[in-house]
């Protein structure tokens, strides 16, 4: 498929809609669920809508389009969506607003069937592989006055050149690949986002250079498994056009590290099984690559990891951590942990606590196992009782929080480089930013510092944030 022609077709629909909307002062409201990849997709949807002539509003009562970009990793996302749709029914009847739902959840047939049956007032359903066609779907819904369902089951293409409206002027996310080939038994993502497809090195590098020229200081590289960037293309002998020496994730990090104007580089999410030495060396050697690395654990028990199809053992994970700590100065780690995977015993859960005690993660994203229709985990026997899951979760949470204070103490009286992001949400008289290790710091300072990298002396720690003073 010639994706450039497809994007041109959508540009024509954008132009048609802009003409239809001229002088109408239309507004849109968007609710994004899920990961940073979803947030990046939402920025593209916002870009399209603003090109069409809509402006964003946080007040759903004044919106003309209510747009949902869904996630299907957790069951509570479904409950949230259906609750919001119920709330919109009256607004739909009163003012005829357009309701559109996209994202991962729409790739699940049982969900789209439920929407069509229980919420027939929804106008547009589109999937992860047809996001680029949103202008066409919207045009057809408005002009033809009919319900649009635009979901395909095959792996999608990568579409370059879509409009984008970023939430920040300081930090930006850049997708480097789509899809996943890992098939962890608890995860629905490979089924809803398809197989791994990498963007071309040139498209990524040129996007980052453009962001640097616009004044962006921090870039986060996104993918379901970033450290396997370009792996599938090499395995399948798909031609790869090298650009500025980029032919792997390690060389991509090194190339972006050279771009003037970019001061920080982050990436999520890597997979421990693919954390090769060249990537570790690139992190160690690239000054701009943040030394906080997200290294998803999921479980600390080798048997549970095997049943999760994670392809590493407890010992291999700990050995990788040791290797990284030896090679990367000032390394800090964050992780994901799932509590209550089917069949997990109390003794096996103790292994997870053991890894947490040994690694002393800077941040831990904790999740109670949630059954997902269509995954092997959903069909496994020995599903854990909710009461047991919650007790284990509470134990993990208690351990993690006991380590936070200890971790935070090491910052007090040190000087940290902080990228200032804006006013503190809780106190507009204070500014807020983040350290290299992603710690939130609040401090008093001139608003002219927003968007700048400043040196702050950390004077106190407060569990979820640090307090600093400008270091004269």
C-alpha cells in the first residue's frame, strides 16, 4: 500500500470538513486511556481535528465531538468507557453531538458488539490500524448521517505526515515502532496492535530534528518493545535504508544524542530479554540519555515468568541489573509488576518481594492481574481470588513505599539538573520539573525558567516529590 497517497486522501477530507465547519466555532473533547503510545495517537487525532476547524474543550457539555481513545489492558478501562457513554446519551439527544470511539478496545469484537447493542447512539468506531482514516470516517458520519465502523484485523501500516497537536511545548513523544511479537500470556496488546513494524530511521531522526528546532528539550521514544527496533526487518530481510548510521536501537540512541537542542532522551518500554550489550553501552556513553531505565519485571518468580512467556528467569533479570549497574554510572531503575497471575502461590509471590528488596527500584508501577478475553492467561486454571490479589498488592505497596523514603533521602543536599515543565498543579506559586531519574521537584522560581534546564539544590523529600531551591 502506498501510505503517502492514503495520507493525501485524508488531507482532502480534512479540507472538505474545514469548509463544512467554516464559521461554526465547533469544539471537541477527548478522553485518552492507557499508555504513552495511546497518548501519542491522541495527539494525532487532536492534530486532525484542529486542522478540520475544531478547538479543544475540557467541558463535555459544550463539545460537538466526544472522542474516546481506548485501552484494553485493564478491565477498569471498559467500566470507565461504558460509564462515560451512559453519561453522554442525554447530551446526544439534546444537541446531537458526534460520539467517536477508537483505540485498542475497538479491536476486540466482544466490545464493539456490546457498543452496537447497548450504545447504538455511538456514531464512529475505529481501530488502531485505521486511526489515520479518522477525517474520512468523520466526513462520512456527518454527510451520510450513518454509523461508521472502521476496524480491520490485519496488521496496519505506518503512516507518516499526519497532523499532530502536542500537549507540551517542552517534552514530546516519538513513536519508533508499532505492535508487539512477544505474546506475554497476560497481555492483549499483540492482538490489538498487531505485529512489530519499525519506522524508518530517516523519519524518526527528521521528526526529532524538527522538534529540536521548535524548542523541545526532552524526547521519549515509544514502542511496545523499543530495544527490538528493526529486528523483525532484519530477520525477514526487509530492506532497511540506513540514515545517519542508524540500523539498531543502540545506533538510534547515539544518533539522537547528537541532535542539537535536545537535552534529554528517554524510552519506554524495553524488554529484559532484548537488552543487549550495545544498548547498555549506548546508554552509558550518551550524555543525553537519562539514566533512569524502565525494566519491566512483571514477576520475580522463574516459574511464573515462564507461564507469563517472559523468556527470562529471576536470576537472569538480577544478573542484567547487576551488569547495567556496573556499566552505567548513576543508574536508577523503574519497573512494572503484576500481582496475582493465575496459579501464583504465596511462596512465588515472595520471590517478587525479594527482587524488589534487592533492586530497590526508583519507581514501581503495580498492577493487580486483570483477565483479558482472548489471552492465554484468561483460560488458565487456578485464577487467584480477588481478596488474595489485594492482600498481596497491599504487601507489595507497603514494601515499595518503605523504600521510597530511603531512595529519596539520597537526593537531599545534592544538586540536580531539573527540566522545568510549568507551574505546580497543587500550588501555582511554585514551579515543577523532573530530574534525570524522573523525580518530581517543586521549587520557587521565576516563570521565565519554564522550559529551561536549571540546577536545584534538593532541600527536603516528601514521599512523592522533592523540594528544591535554585542553586545560585
